[in-house]
C-alpha cells in the first residue's frame, strides 16, 4: 500500500492537474508545483511527457506502486488488441477502482481503505485485497455492518460524480454489478489520460 496517501493533494500540484476532479484540490486555488521553485516553467522532453502520462495514470488509481503498475503493463502487452486499451481495462477491474466507480466512497484512497478493512463483498464473499481483479458479471456490495459508515453514506448521496454505464448500481442497496470491461472512451477521467504514451514509456 502506498505511503503517500496523506500527500494526495501534492500529487495534484506535482502533475499540474486536478487528477480526481475534486472541489478540494489545491490546484483550484494555486496552480504552481509544490516547493520554492514551483513557479518555474520548463518545456518537457518526450521522455518527460511520457513519464508524466505514466504518473497521472498510476496516481489516479490511488498511486499504485511502480512494480505493480509495471505488472499491469506486462499483462496488457500479453493480451490481444491495443496495449493502452488493455492497460486501462485492467486498472478499471481492480476492486478498489470498481468500489470508487460505484460511488461507495469519495476517492480511490478511501476505496482502498474500505476494501482493506473488509467492508466489501464480491459475489457474497468478503474480499480485502484492493488489487483483486473483478470479472464481468461480478456483484459488489457493501457489507451490512459497514453501511452506516459516514464516509460511505456521504459518497452515495453525493452528486459529485456519476456511475459509468459499464456498471449497474443500486445505491439504496449499496450493491452493484460490473457489467463489462470499459474502453478508454468509456472511462470518466476528469483529465485527459494517454495510455499510448505510457506504452511508449515502457517500450523504450
């Protein structure tokens, strides 16, 4: 589990984007990078652009560790079809990503936490591994004993995000079905993601 969860707002400023589209992002008030030299502007190299694309995608899913993220890339290259599309499809199948998409919590970091704490059931069985790969047709729900947790109740009632159409969710029952693996165009990223540049980064 990443140790940088407490510094998630620094991720926004470092990458110069409101990565999760949240109203509390410091980038909404101050666009500079963190640190005393944050105001300086540099023209990034091709490598820098590719690296930034990787850091954005990796950071979006709760700042996944580099070793694990590279494993997703390797798996994406093994599969038929476009490697970039395969990569985002694998990331969207992570249990913590699915919990976040279903609006059971407000952030990917909170999704990882409630999965770790055993508050989520997959097909009726408790799963506490955030990186668990959800399959099409799997039913995900919040455990009965966790349904009164304030952060879960607030997230479900929030109008900040919509549930994407590759999931079917009953918010009152706190239960949903992962209908299909999405394509890049289906995923409601608040910022532009460029998995093709991530592929270029790793294939150098």
